[in-house]
């Protein structure tokens, strides 16, 4: 809270009296911290403050200077400020973890390739299973040729095998399609991560690559 806002809350007369030269203000805030300043303390507007002389003698007690509604609004703002500080600290922590994990693009590319390779390996197993199912279906279709004129006469076991083959093939096809979607999601995640990393890497390199001021001057001007 700025000086202007503080003055408006205390009132012109109170502000003029409470901002006397040489005064020391002290209080204990909501978190139990003892604060000291050379002017009325914004963190303690909702509680009493003591004005001391330079020798430590108490001149008077001040406040609280806020109404109930003003104190509630101040507390809401304090919570918002605390949450924003916590969010920023967590974001900086995540950025440090990210740059420690990926110090350069090569390290990031290696992990991207490993994630994609894992999906490709799983997809290859599903594709192999599809080939096996296709071969099984050919054998089943050969058996069904004996009942081509009247498929209803085909044995129940044969018809059940054909139905199971169809279900297995559909399941493998869905699985492969889902793996393709997952691969796209992985690339999107790594792309977004790489964009953030490029910014962080550039920030880390900026101080190291900046030339000292005297090197920027012509030799005749040094």
C-alpha cells in the first residue's frame, strides 16, 4: 500500500501528526512479526501501532485506522498477494528443475526420441498381432468355403472364432490409432516445453555473452 493510500486512510490531520520528524513506529503484524519504520506501518493499519521518540520513549498509540470493511478488503488483498508470490516462486522452481533436466536441446531431443521410441515399440507389437489375426482369418475363411452355399450350416465353433477374430482386429486397430494420437500429444508437449526452454536458455546465456562496457568503446575513447 502506497504512502498516498495510507494518508487517505488515516486522514490529512492524522497523517501530518503521525509523520513527524524523528518518530519511530513499531507494531506486531498479523503474522506475529515485530515491524519498525520511520512512518506509520501499512501492515499494521488493522491494529495498534506505537509511535516512539528517537530515544525510545513512547509518544502515543495509533489505530487501528481501518474500518471492518477496509480490514476485510485489506486481508483479501494480502491473501491474493501471498498466493501470487507463491505462484511465482513455484514457477521459478519448476523452471530451475526444467533447465537442470535439459541443459541444452540435445538432452531434450534425447528424451523426446526415447518417449516416441517407446510408443513405436508398443505399436510394433500391435501391428504384429494384426498380421497374425489376418493370417488366422485367411485360415478361417478357407474353412468357411465349405459352407459357402449355406453359411448357417457352419459349425458354431467356427463362427465364434470368426467373430472373435473380428473383435480382436478391431481392438488392435483402435489401439494403434490411440498410439498415434498419443504420439502427437507427446510431440505437442515437447514442442511447448522446448519453446519455454529456449527462452530460459537465452536468459541464462544473456549475462555471460554481454560484453563489458569498456569493450564496447573504440580504442581511442578508452
